[in-house]
């Protein structure tokens, strides 16, 4: 997402409207975290991208955050969480 924003001037809050739409449309059982690394480095380092996602999902339950940061991927790919 960050490579579609102002590379030098984006802030985490800039993405809230888009993330709201995605979470409303797909829900916590169908979304998983992805950083777009290394492409994201054009507009910000990995840690900054991760913190953006972490800040956004902090509004949800710890269970929903765990799904987003690994649970959905583990279920989809048939891995042990």
C-alpha cells in the first residue's frame, strides 16, 4: 500500500479509510498480513509497514489480530499455527 502513497510523506492514518473498506468487505477470517517487501522499501522500511498494520488491527480483539498476523495464513496453507 505504501508504494501507492506519497513515498516521502505518508502517515499510518492515511491508510485507515482503505483498511476500513477491506476489513468491512472481507472480515477477519479472510485477510492476512503481507508487507510487500522488498518493494515497500521504496517508500518505507519493513518495520514501519508492520507498525502501520499493527496499529490498525489494535482496534480489534487479540484473536482477530492473531488471525491477521498468521492464523488465516496457517489455515489457508494447512500449517500448524
